[in-house]
């Protein structure tokens, strides 16, 4: 069991590393958008969990989430793609909600 | 609290969607590598969790994880980049460990 | 950087193990409910991600998610607590949606 | 697809809520340990991801992770169970590594 957990976590980091390096070969124009959106997705997911479980740390995570959501919105607002504009709107709304909780 | 959870999850899916669409604009050559690595990373992470907590569903998740790790290895073996070769090795090892647990 | 990743993942598994063992000391009556709900939460979260990113593996994850959601609903339906009844309803709805995708 | 994502995320939060409420019925003595360990596990997992992908936000997440790891160690050091002592050690090590990165 323990060796399976270790192999899974080693594979997890190797896959993250490979995806990260391959994404860096992407078109310069969208690179920052991809990286910021992936970070923002993860932090929003954790923030939802901490709020849903009424964690003692939810206010601190909300404060950081509000900051990252605003940064992600600022990045996505630069791009005319519909999915970027949609993402920017969701980020601004989430930043507002998180700021209230923080 | 509830509206913050909802805003975070809405932002989570909007960010995932934006990242996914932006990644699709990447160089064709690396697109499949990025998508498969991101999927494999997530499933390995879940598999590690189910094994670490001795879940009743760990065998089933291990079976699916072994399959996805082999597919990810096959994809990454096509690319000469060091991070792809490293990822392929970690995937093959994880597939073996997971097959034992499945 | 690498040693920080390793320390974080070692701490992640130690915390999961500690929580799992401490949960096992819980009241027998709710133990299965807690474990199944935590498993179901994780798999639903992964399933949402795979569907949102239109992964090649979303159908397979949906099939497993439908199965676990039905098992979680069956467990939670045994308990009269409002949060258990609410959870059972969400699980049945999710199982139906996932069965369509599978 | 969209309705499946929504059903999965609704089920995710319902399962988290049910697990959280059921855990609150646990023995008072271990309640804080369980909650802190679950929070710490999640934040360590996110911190590993942000470090592994060399995120612009890894230093900030490391700072928060160091704080939560120290709090989790302080809680687990109160309990004589082997898994609590083991967890406390992993938390102290992780807090040190994260403090270096922060």
C-alpha cells in the first residue's frame, strides 16, 4: 500500500512537471493566461472546500483567493476570447465574495 | 458562506474551461501530452489519497489509474524532452504498483 | 524546491493517515457515513474536473462516480440527520447525471 | 456535460457538509485533531502543486502552509497515538521547508 501511495505521488509530480514544461512551449500570448487560470482554479477549489467545511482557516484562504482571482481577471481581460471574458467575470465575482469572507 | 462556496466553484469551472481552451491553442505536437499529463496527475493524486486512507474503492481507482498511467507513458515516450522521458518512467512504475493493488 | 514538494507530500499523507485513524475512533454509527462521504466528495470533485475539461477519461470516471454516489446515497439514507438526507438526495441526482455521461 | 459538472459539484459540497457534520458528532477529544489534519492535508497538497509547477504564488502558499503545519503539529503533539506523533513530526518538517520557501 505504502509503495503504491509513493509511486502515485511520484507520478503526480512527474506529470505536473511534464505538463508545466510542455505548457511553457505554448504560444507566448496565452502562456500567462494558462498558468494563472490553473493556479486560480486550484485555489478556488481549496477555498470552496475550506468554506464548505467552515474551516478555521477559511478567512485567510479567502483573502489569498480574492487576490489571485483579481490577478487572474486582470490577465484574462487582456484577451478577447469568449472563454477569457467569461473567466474574467467569474473571477471578479469570486474576488468580491471572498473579500467579504476575508 | 454558501454564496462564497458557489462563487468559488463557478470560478473554478470558468478557470478550468479557460485554461483548457487556451491549451488547445498550443502547438499541436504537445497538446495531447499536456492534456494526458494533467489528467494523469489528477487521477494519481486521487489514487494516492484512496490508498492512503485505505478506501473501499482503492482497488477500482488503482485499476483505472494503471490504465491512464500506461496511456500517459505511451504518449510521453513519443517525445524526446527530458521531462517527457522522466514522466514516462514515473508513469510505468506507477502503473505497475497500481496493477498490483487492483 | 524539490525538498519542499517532498515534505509537503509526506505531510499530506501523514495528515490523511492521522485523520483516517482518528475518524476510526468515532462513534461506530457514523463511521461508514464519514468515510463514504469523504470518498464520494473526492471522486465527485475529480469527475467535475474531467467533465469540465472534456477529458477522454470522463466517461469512465462518470461510471465509477455513479456507482460511488449510489453507495453513498444508500448509506446516508439510513440516517435521519438533515445533512444525511440532503447528501443522499445530491448523491442520487449526481448518480443519474453521471450514468447519462458514462 | 454542464449539468453533470453542476451535479458533481453540488454532490461534492453536500458530501463535504455531511462528513463535516458527522465528524462533529465524534469524540470531543479527537475532533480538533481530525479537522486540523484534514485542513492541513489539503493545504499541503495545494502547496506541493504550486511548488512543483513553480507558481508565482508558491511563496505565499508556503507561508500559509508553514503556519497551518505548525498549528497541526501543536494539536497532534497533544495525543499519544503513534499516528498523531508521526503526523506531528511530518508537520514540523514541512513547516521548516515551507518557511525557507516563503
